[in-house]
C-alpha cells in the first residue's frame, strides 16, 4: 500500500521530530544564556538564584535532548533488526516451499 505510513514509520518520524524540537529548544536556551551575559549586573543574591535556575533548566533540556535522540536511535536500530529477522524468515519459508514437501522443515527456520 504505497503512500500509507506504517506504525513503525510513524514512530520513527515522531521520535526524530521530538529530537529535533529538543535540539531547537536547547539552541534557544543557549542563545538566552549568551544574551543574559550582556545584561547589566543584578543584585548578588537575585543574580545567583536566576543563574542557578537557568543552569538547571539548561541541564534538564540537555538531558531531554539526549534521551530523545536515544529513543530515535533505538527505534531505528529495532527497525533494522526486525527487517533483518524478517528477511531471514522469508528466506527460510522460500526454501521450505522450494522443497515441494508438505512437511515444514524447522531446521531452515
């Protein structure tokens, strides 16, 4: 069925899009981080609290990006493994069918 997106393709696309969104969010946070350096000095305690919160948020976004990329790569790896096993199964069934016998030869599976 050409033109129909399979569940696996949808999962791959969604995971890739999520990872891209995470990367874009990280880029925005990094740009904010760079822009904040140019602001006039703030009161010491307020400045420390702000930077600590901002740093924690940037770290969380970085970890999120890493997890999203791992998920995307994991889905792709699973797909590759599934396709290899499916190909082996198809080959085995073709070999069984080619023997002309009615008994399933499990040594070929």
